[in-house]
C-alpha cells in the first residue's frame, strides 16, 4: 500500500486566485507574519510570484500553498511551502511541491531549487527533489545603499 497516498477530497491547482484572508492565515500559522500584522506586502508577494500551487478542501477552503519565483525560462526557486496545521502529515505538502515543480518543468525550466529548513528534507525528497551537493546557499542581508567592502 502506498504509505503516502494522495489525500482524499483534496484538490490541487496552480493558481494565484486565492482568498487573501486564508493566505494570510496560512502565513501566520507558519510564523511568517505576526497575528496582528496586516501584512500589506502579501498581495505583491503573490502577484509577483511566477506560479503558486494550492490545495483546497471540497468546500473550496485553502489547505495549503507553495509558490515559485522564476524568470519563466531557465531558473526557478520554490519557497513558502505551508499547510494548515490541522491538515499536516497527510501528503499535502509533498503534492504541493511536486505539482509546482511539474508546472515549472513544463516551461522548460531545468534549474528548480528550494532551500528547505532543517527537517524538511524528506518532504522535498518525496516530492522529487534531490539534496544539492557542491552548492552552498548564501543570503545577502545588505541594507539599501550598503556596499560590501
Ligand atoms: C513543512 C510542511 C509544509 C509539510 O506539510 P505536510 O503536508 O505536513 O507535508 P507531507 O504530509 O507531505 O509530509 C510531511 C511529513 O509527513 C509524513 N506523512 C505524510 N503523510 C503521512 C501520513 N498519512 N501519516 C503519517 N505521516 C505522514 C511525511 O512522510 C513527512 O514525514 P517526515 O518529514 O517526518 O519524514 C508543514 O509542516 C508546514 O506548513 N510547516 C510550517 C511552514 C514551513 O516550515 N514550511 C517549510 C519551509 S522550507
């Protein structure tokens, strides 16, 4: 028997047409926004993403999402993978990532990368990803106008 079957009664779609309040609730549940933060940047985060995959219950309620930043032809980065806390460990996260990666691949994009937090290795591997060796993630936390010496 498949140990991680597609969860029943969950539908997946690649769409940016998502209820803002439910997106915000997901981001708050992940700890990415404080409960009292109206997060005005959230709309641009979604609108400026190349693609967003989303999971819905039969009532159309948003259960989870993942988004990708991309130039649309060669490179893409998957980020902000999140599932409602009461629907985790049902394979929804894995399906969100694999659906998004498959969508990106239809554009011929062959550099599809995700920087996962510790503990998410099996999630991304089960979605078709392979750990990268020979590459090191870097973050640039420079302030505007600040130039590295
Ligand atoms: C990370 C996150 C998206 C995973 O979502 P999810 O829907 O629970 O993911 P999946 O169910 O596809 O897989 C997660 C785990 O559940 C396991 N699992 C899946 N179906 C299961 C089931 N029916 N019974 C038991 N375990 C199951 C998977 O094997 C995996 O286990 P492991 O990671 O302990 O090895 C979710 O925990 C989340 O939203 N976290 C907060 C935001 C966050 O940290 N995102 C990651 C940023 S890199």
